[in-house]
C-alpha cells in the first residue's frame, strides 16, 4: 500500500471518528432521553393494569426478537458472505439458475449438448434429419409432435435433441424415479446424462418446469416409427464367471445391464438389488480403493491396474475388500455392489480404461 493511500485512509478514518463523537454528544443523548421517558410511561401503564399485560407483552417481545433474528441471520452466514465476496461481489439468487437444456455446448467428445433448432430445407425428410443428427426418427417425432413421417416442410423449425430419447418438462410431484418409470428407462441414465441439472446433486431434486432429456426414453403407449432396438442382455449369473473370448476378462458381477456404453457414459452399469459380490475382471494391482477424493460421483470404488496401460474401475460399491498396492487375481472379490456416490439404485459402474480412452467393456467381455 502506497504512502498516499495510507494517509488518505487515516484522514478519512479520523473524520469518521469525529463525526461519530459528535453524534454521541447530541443526537444520541436526545434519543436516550426519549426512550427513557417512554419506558417510564409504559411501565406505569403496565403497573396500573396490575400485571395483566405482563405476559402478553413479554411474549410479544420475545417473539419479535426471534423474528428479527431469523430475518437477519442469513445476512451473517459464512455461506452468504462467501457468495457476496467470492465472484466479483455478485450474489446470485435461486431464481437465477437455469434449469433448461436449451442451447449448444461442446461436450469435449465431439457431441453437442442441449436442444437445437433446425430449419428444414428442400429435400429434407424426417428420416434424413434424424440421420443427420444421429438420433432416432421417434426422437424427432416426439420433440416436434409430428403426426406422420411426411409432416415436415421446407422452412419449418424443428427441435433436435442431442441424444435419442424424449424431452420432458418436469411437473409438480415428479421425481427422477417416477419420470424414468414413465418412459421405461433406468433412473441412473437420466442422472448420468451430462446436461441434466438438479437442485440437489445428492437427492436428485428437480425444479418444476425444468427440462430433462430422457436418454433412450419411449413415449408411453406410442407406436414406434423407428426399428426396434436389440434388447439388452443379462450378465452371467454367479456360477458362470468365465473368461471372455479374448481370454483375459471375466464378468465382474452378476445382474442385469441397466445402462450401456454411450458417448456420455463410457462404461456399463450392471444392476442387482441383492448387492452381489464384485470381482476383479482381470488380475493386477489395486491402485485406488475406498471413498477417495476426487471420486467424481463414484462413491466407494476400486481401480485395478493391469500393467499394460489398461485399468478397470468398479464404482458405487457398498464396501471394499482390498486396499491400495495389493495384488489381486482374476475373479478375486474386490467388494460388494452398492449405491454410493451419484447413484439412484444398487448397481456396479464398470469401466475399462485404455491409453486411448475408455473402451466399451462389452467388447472385452463378449
């Protein structure tokens, strides 16, 4: 701090103290006299009532103090102070949050995020538009309430989702679980989609009126225009832990594949409400185990390094049976399936990480 700034500060502070002292000598004396006089009148009034009003007045005073305390306490909370000074002094209210998914963002994987508007040009068809944006024909249909495949024309503006599925506007009383049930998807798929926002990331609370993209969702009672997709297979049951065709990897647990490999979910989810054991898909060294930071929503997880640049990750466990640095064999128990971290139900999130990025585990397991 320069000398000129210091001098200016002390001069201003001295002037402030002088003005405050003047206030004490004049205005504060008058104010205290006024309060003292009215206090005496109030006490005399209560005395004449022989204590009849003492209880109501005391209750009113205590109630007023509580109301004032509740009203002003948020102004002095650490969270409020941090928000006020943390980002250029700007404080954002709850209503400033944008819960819609409209707009375009770069996902870092070459995929756009959010809903975009597309203007139909001559020669476009519903099918060609769906192919252009790599979504299903039904996704175009449901987002734009098309009555038939021919219900598109040049100059028309269509809403295009970033992923095959349904765009849903949240209504009062709805939850991630009820919405998932309506559209026939696993709630974890809604949570994992990177452009779905929540009021609370732990409870997945929703705001009325916000937009959600339901990946893979199907409109209730709708007759699909698109070709039916191949049904998801079920992972082998406990007695059938066997090596895959590649001879190295085995299924890490048993249950139903509740979510497959996508550009935004580079893993597979295997669900089983009984919480079965999770085993090492391949032998290696445990490099991480437990609820360590940053877990990125994995909860309790285990990472096994296989020594050739490939690692496997096992997330959302309820418990672990290994520790960092431990050598494990293929099929050795790592822990049990759970629902810790950013999870909507008991399942295993299983990743195979290679030097070039996450690979589809089904390519290694089948």
